[in-house]
């Protein structure tokens, strides 16, 4: 981690830098606000709020992408509250143990990485689900709830959308995991749980799962349309589903998928040839599936 120490008490700055350097940190020192307004990038800035009475707010603005820890002599609005509102992350009061400073640095760095990672996942999921034509479900879902679907992606999108709308996170568990039951039992009472792969379980294994989820806020997805457990059901299907890995379509579903997705790219003569059927059969398929020919 690369750290800028902004402190006009040179001996204090050198002492902090020396201790951090022995712990593997790379440190630079700035004894004035002007020296601290560098274009060089730092992972963290240790900013004294008493740099010879100079205005330190430009440093906060300049290094807003860095973790900023205020080094203060006393707690007040001027030394803590207002600088944190301006963008500083935390403070430590002088004199302090170097171990406490390192703890704060690690904590804030871990938090920053997790926040960036979380935002990346959110953006990725939003991109993944943007083409999913999801129906809205009532927020008053009766738990446990089973989602019947022909597309795992649709079920996933439904749960993510539901939890986002009510401002809650959830715990994901695959029922094919060897310790799935233990994971379920360890969850908190009001926690939302999302279970997948119910269709892969034997009847006896399903019974264990159903016993474990009593009185819990659980979504369970299954691609088995014959599932008849005595729970609240949500059905969501993708009539234009893509060929997901590990998923086998029926001949009718495959033909329907091809017609829907490629009729605008190929003339009927070529499309019917690729499907291995006549143009008359192609017309009959459209009529059977209720597909209007795109022009």
C-alpha cells in the first residue's frame, strides 16, 4: 500500500513513516498542503488537521479516490465531522498506537475493495438480466416459495429483482452442496435464502430440505414442472429462452427458438432448409406456435 503522510511535525511524520515502512508500506511525506497537492496516486492519505493552520480541505478533494484518515489532536466539528462530510473516511486521535492505525488502514482498504467488488457484481448482474422480460411479483410473498421455471436465469433474475425492490440481501445455496442442510440451518431467522437445484434431489433429500426450511424466508427454484410441494408457487417461464449450458430443449422448443430468433435474418427458403423442413411446414409451425412472420 502506498501512503502519503501530510504532517508538518517532521519528527512525528518520520516516526510514522519509519514504523509503517517496516511493516511493508511505502510512505511519502508532505509537510505542507502545497506539497500534498501532488498528482501522484496514493492508496491512503494520513492527513493532519493541524498543518500550521493551513486549509486542508483541498487535500481531501485532490485525493478523493484515496482512503483518507484524519490525524487529530482533539475531536470537534472542525477536526472530524466536517472533514468526513467533505470526503475523509475516518480519524485517529494523537497520540496513537501504530497497531491501531494499521488496523484502520486494513479495515478501510478491505471495505473499499469489497465495495468495488460489490458494485462490479451489481453491474454485471444488471447487464446479464437486462434482456430478461420479468413479470413483477407481489412483495407479499408467502414463504417458503417455490419458483417453477424453464430457465434458471429467469428464476435468478426474479429473486435478485425482488430483493432489490425490498432493499434486502439474500443467501444463495445450491441444494447439490454436500452441506446444504447445515448452511440452511445456520441462517438467521429473518434472512432471505435462495435455494437452487431442487429438481436434482431425490424424494428423501427433498423431505430433509422441506423440514429444514419450515418458518424460514426461502425461495426455491426448480425446472421440474411437476413439483407439487405444499408451498406458495411462482411460475415464470422464458418463451424465448436461449440454449443454456447443460440445458436440453425439446424438438418443438428448439424449432420455436430458431424461428423466433432467426426469421428476421434469413428468408423462408433458407430458414426452412436449415431446419430441414419444407416452406409449407415452416408456415404450419408458425401457425402452431402463434408466431407472426416478421417483415
